[in-house]
């Protein structure tokens, strides 16, 4: 008895609340799961090997999408738009450039930012060299620089090499201002990065050879005369119109887009701000120097989409080869812009063919693809493993806000056969894992299933029987070309039971359910809005509220028309009967035996929208709150209305929260004449309902018959708008053995208010999930102290929810009346004792005023007790406060976590679990946020899928190496005469784009050049396809002499190398005796040393002697070459005769 009084005293003294023990170190707000495309998306990048898509945004986020629901979100520390994103293909890294010119490198495998390099000038052009770690950077001052990413150290290094505008101007002998920004840098295809096209804003373009340090092609300028005048892209297919006008002069115009328009890099397509498109032939150049190079009419063809005077700038140019291409220049050109100002926004697809080599351009077809929104970007997606003649490529088009559509190659290839300018082309919409638009999500809820239930098996059975139009695994998803990423091995091999489900109600009345146990959500089943049994008006109205009871597997959906649909995954006892219940009748219909989940009952009690749904009493009852203020309680066993609350004393304000508690007795309530009526009602009640309305009034009702326990509703002194209500137990002790004063006193004073428990069920406004079975809610957290006789005495803290009070013998009315009521309103949060609320006492225990309107709240557990309150404000700000003292612990915002702004009705799509996992939806995005640092329900990183497939990367590298070796064999085998012919080519560079990489074109060679500072531009020249003039000092006649060796192996090698040229010819050998042209750096290193006058004179004499000696050797070598040339014809004839004797299978 004494112990009981001591316990009651401790309960009474707890009104002086102690400080909560939630600290800032306990919190870590982070994104655990993110699905969907951000509405601010603006850029696309694609890795053709890993099959990954990256989407850059205007707010510093990057979305990475693979296959099978694998997605990731990267958030930059700076909230700035991205101006460029690009994969380091097949290497597991992504490069991005912010508007403030920060170059960032993201590790796809670890999903983190690994390094950042700030560029001092404004970056105006950027590209990565395929297959390497080098990147070209163009800036506002006309300079092109090189950056290297060190994979081992994960760092960025700016290399000394750069090409300035002055360098290009002097090399081309064409003066232009050096302040022209670089607007494009494009490595030439098949050049291994050693040739790069540099485009300037004023219209000049130069193809620069890195290794040879010279200009291969130069174009642009205001004096260029067009060869074919204008090729007009007609609206009708198979029509080519040429304007027979006089010579047209190309005015200086600003470049806005460019791309290679051939697979070999021989044709360059350039779009301009005035809407023109020029095709430059980079494989040919003028026959003279300087200005004459710009007057050539053989290198350019002009194309325009409209004959209007005012046209849109050409914003995007992309080219794709066609399967039926007769050469490497035929293909499809994708254009955004270039049409008449004011015309409909479309993406234009031109089918182009070149005749007479590359001299005549014919537009054989034009199609305008109508866009679903404002154009943002597009990217070509080559078919996986496309090799040889297989040149298929799909097109991904990004439109605002965050919509992604796919046009497959089959649809695009059929465009040429259609005569319509705007034919019907079916675009495949992005198959979102969680569809959030069209239809839109109107309400969502995260449910944590109790352990031990067979919910997974039941959900799987239902999934196989579904007939509804689920969207997650539709047929269109099979066509989607993104297949990248690797699922976690544990997630595919482990026997994982379903722990969580995510439910979403939609604007068309449908519902979808996902298994949310792992970071990659999997679609389980879906329900249509229409009821199968009979026609029910309003059944397809938007879902306004939902609840799911994991104990009975019952599902309830309420909509905007006041209908409540009830489903049961296990089925109801009456089998195939369907109940239709209104306020005046109860009809029972027999359902036909059909596959799939069927609706068991529909309740149409009022036409007011459903505001709150709450399964109570272990799923035996369903409480329904309406916007009009009425409340109904449904008996789930009979599918009938238990009672319908419409008392005149109740407010007409919408019901926003319902709390349900069960009592055994309540004689601890203070007896007073003032409260005698309340005491009598409460004493007879076994179930109590706390009903919160939007005007912050609370009704206390008998849960069995609907009678008012309190004749008047409890209300605040000042009017306020309520958000949510939580009934939280202070602590509930259960004596396990006989009382022992010493142990009990020690326990009471040792145990404080740190252990809280929820004593009510589902709080609809915050959507706290039903987590535990009744027997498992009685978790033993006893603190044991040894008694004087050595036997332990324990006290158990009971965590109670609406399912845990079913045994009236286990609890007394004190556990209910001594609990606390947390009331959250727009302007404040307050803590009251439950006894005070029942008695009508308006004095709060604790109160916090909000500086800004609050719109959503939830509470969460730590160490099996509720320790924190999360508040979301209208501004998007987030506060986390400790319980029970409501002290501020941490501040954050949706903007800092997700880069979201709060939007209307976002709170209806938010839900939470009691361990601090919050789900949100915004536009096309759905995110799961973890609040507690210790929370890891998704078991990250063990179950997190990887965005980089290392096995695929290794296989691709091996396949590439094998392909290079095969190409070398194919080149060397037919090139029998190559060794001799090569020896006769002095100073002739090989410009064939199909040639296999030599030592100069390897990345190691490039790195050696990049590590040196740029050479003087005075030594540069344009390649005019003429014989290179060599200085005698720059020619090396003899190869370096080998070091003498007496080893047997060396002698064998020498003997092996001996042999006649005729023998080497027929064995496919080569003898490269071509003199080597030394680079300017080597010449300067040899002759550019500072010396005095005497040494210079001596050096001059030595040079004269050396030159005389060189001349003699050159004369001798010339005679040898002449003799070899005379024998060449006879050797060739003998070779032909030898080959004629062989059959084709012997060659």
C-alpha cells in the first residue's frame, strides 16, 4: 500500500516536467530513399556502357536513374543551377559544373562528392575525352584548358597545357579578337582525343590537333561564299529545294549549338542564333593560306527550317546515324529551335542524305514532334551493345516540369515513310517506381508491419490476382533503355520478410501498395477506384484519407464524396457478399467469383469529404471523421454502423484526429460536485474517444454507444486552428512480484519521465502507423534491483497503443487519466494532463508559441520511448523539439534537405513511423527522410543498390581491348605494302579517322603533352594538305644506335632482324625508315640554351660541319630510296603472281 501511495506521489510530482534527453547528436536529417524526377530538371547525360541516366537541376541536385527501380539523388552543398553534367564513361564517376564554375566529381558507387575544383574564369564549354580522365574546359576569354581527374587520389588537377584564342588566330593567320568566348569543345570521333574542335562565339571554328600542334581545319568568318546557297528543310518529306540565288555572303554570326554530323567527324553541324544551320566539311581545306581559307565555297552547306525573317535560335543539335546509311554522313538531325518566332514548340527531326560524296545535302524527311511541356534537354541513347552496322539509337526528351519521354528508334525510323509533317509518334513515358502525377497522389501512409505476421505471403497472393491498372511494371517499362545499377546481393539472396508497406491514394480513386522494406521499393498490388459489385456514384473521386490495420489486414479508403470503401486481404466471413450501407439502408449483394481483391463494403453516410479514418480496438472498429464535423463508428465484424455521432453540442468543424482508449475503471478522478456528471459517465465507460476538431475543440465520447462523457467540448481560451493531437502516457508500471519498499523507492527515484508511451491509436493527421501486436506492446524494460532476500523485484514500463488495452484486468483507469495530451496548433504546441482535459481545465503544463504557421507534426521514439516532436511550418522550416519539455533541439528545412518549397496540400501526402522515418511527396518526387542518427531501418549501405557495375565495366574494357587488337590485325594483314610505302612518305600525316591508334594518339602521349606548358603560337600553321617544308636541323637521318651487348639473346635478336626486304615483304613485315619531324620543344631544348659570344660562334662552326655531313648522308639515303623505288614495281608484280596462285581461303 505504501508503495502504491509512493507511486501516486511520483505521478503527481511529474507535473513539474523534467528536461528531455534528446540531443542534437541524436539527430541526423537525411534522405534514405528518393524516387521521381525533380521538377527543376534541366540537363541530361547518359553513360552508354553502364546504361545510366543523370539529370541535372536548377537547384544543385543530380538525379541518377538506372534499371529495376534503382535511383539515387546527389545534392550539392551549393544551391545553384548546373550548367553541365557528364559521365566519365564506364569509370563510376560523374562530372558536374555549377553556375559559379565549380567542377565537381561524384563517386557513383559511394554516392558522394569526392572533390571540387573552382575555375577562376567563367566556364563556357566543357567535355570529357571518352575513355580517359582528361577533360577540355573552354572559358570566357577564348582559352581551352585541360583538367585531369586522378582516380587514385580522387582529386582534380589543372594541367599546364592550354590553347588560347591568340594561338588559333596566329596559326590560322586570321585575326580576331582574343576576348571571344569558347562556346563549344568537341573531340573528333575516332581520334582518341588528340583532335578537338574549338568553336568561338563569333562563329569561328577550328579543328586542333593536340599531338601535332596544328590546325587541321578552320572555318567561319564574314566573307565566306556559300556553295549550294540554301538547303531548305521542306515541310514535306522527300523534297529538296535549292534557292538559285546569287552568291551569298556569310555574315559574322553567333554560334548557339554544334555537333558532329557524321560518325567519322568529317561533317560538323553548327547552329546559330539567327536560326541558320551550317554543315562544314572538315575533311577538306583550302589550297592556300590565311584569308583564302575562309573564301572557300567547297566546305559548307547552309540549311534553314523556315523562310521567315525572324527565327528562333538553334538551341540543341544532335545527330544520329541511320541503319540504312550509305556512308557515315547519312542520318537524322534533331533540332530544337530554328523555326519561326511564335510557332509551336516542337522538336524537329530531319532525315538527311549526302550525295556525290559530301558535296550535296538532301533533306528527305522532316517531322515535328509535339512536346508535352517546355523543352529542357535531350540525349541520344544508343542501343545496348550496338556494334558494326547496328546504329540504332533511341531519344530521351526532358521537358518541364520534370517529365521524361522516350522516342524509340523504330518510331523514328518510320518517320521517313510518313507524309505528314506531324505524324503520330508514340512516346513512352518514364515508368516511375511511385507514380506521383497523372493521376496525382492525394494521400499517402507508411505502415510498419508487426513481426511474425504473414503479411508478405498474403500481399504476394493478392499481387498475382490483381486486375487493376498498376503502373510500376507496365509493358512500357520493358522498353525503357535504362538498365544500369546493381541490386544489393543481400537483398536478392536473403530471406527478407516484409517490414513496411507504403500506400498511396490517387486523384482517380485508385490505390497502390509497395513493399517498403528495402531501399528499392517493389510494387505489391493496386486497386481501382470503381467498385466491381454495383455502380456507386462518386467511387472514382479523389482519395482523401486511408488507414490500414496490420492485425486484421483490413483496408479503408475515404474519398472527397464521403464514401468509405472497405477491403480485407484475408477476406470476410460472409464470403462473396458486398455490403452497401447508407444512413437509411443496408443492402447486401452477392458478388460473382472473380479473381483479384474485391471491395467488401461501401459506406455512404454523408456527402461530406472524409477527413479521418482510424481503426481502433485491434481493428474491430473503424472510426470515420467527416469535414462537416460528423463522426461514425463502424463495426467491422458485421460491416454495419455502430453509432453515428451528430450531437448538437458538437462543433461543425472538421474532425482531424481521433484517439481511442480503453478503461477498466476511473475512480481516481477527483470527486467534486462540479464534475459529478462527468465522473458518472467516465466511471461507466469502458472505451473513451478523444475527438479533435479543426477549431481546437476536443470532445470526449463513450466509444461503445457514442454518449458524451463531457457535456461540453474542451476548448482553448483563444481561438486557434488545430493540427494534431497525441495522447502520451507518462509511465505505466506493472508490479511483477511482491512490493518491496526499498527496491521500489530506488526504482521510482531512478526512473524518470524519459520513458513515454502512446496510449491512443491511429492519429490520422500525422498518420502514425500501427506497429505492434497487443501482446508485443508489453515489452519488458524492467530495471531490476536485488531485494534484501536476494530475489529480484522488477517494474515494467508499458508501451501502449490502441491495441494494447484490450485486457481490462491488466490496467486501471489511472494509466489513462495520468497520461498527457499533446495538442499542436498552427500558432502553438501545448501539453496538458488527460485528467485536466476531461475536467475541462484549460491550464497547460507546457506551452510553446510558433513564430510561423505550423501545418504538420509527428512524434518519434528513441530507445523504445517517445522522445521527440517534429514540426513542419508553412515556410518549409522544420523544428525538432524534445518531449516532454518541448525544448528546441534542432532546426532545418525542406529546402536544405530536399531542395523543396512547401506547396499546398503537401501535408496530406506526408506520413511517418514512430522511429523517425518520414515520407513526403512533391510533384513527381517521393522521398523518405530519416530523423534519428541511429535509425537504419533500410539497412544502408548493406541493402543499398550500387550505381556502378564493376563487373560490366571490366567486361567492357576487356571487349574494347580485344576489339583494338582485332583492328590491328585487320589493318596489318592487308597492309603488306604498308612498310615500304610508309617509308616513302616523308612529312605526310595520316588523317584517316579509321586508322588504329598509334603511340602518338594514346592517352599516355596526350598526358605528356598536357603536362607541358603551351608552345609559342608563332610555330603553328594550318594544314593545307601540302608537303611539309622541313629544316635540315629538324631531320633525323639515322635511327639511334643500339647499345653494344655481348649477350647471346642480343645476338639472336640481331640475326633474327637481318633479312632482305623481299623476304620481309612477303611475310608482311615493315621497315619504317621515315625521318622523324622533331617537335618545337625538342628543338628548343637542343639549341635554345643561353651561351656567350665565343660559344655561339663555335657552335655555329660545328653546325656547318654537321650540316655538311647531314647533306652527304641525305644524298646517300636518297640514292638508296631511289634504288628501292625502282625495284618496287618488280616486287609488286611478283607479289601479285604469288597471290594469284593462292585460293581465297588461303589468304
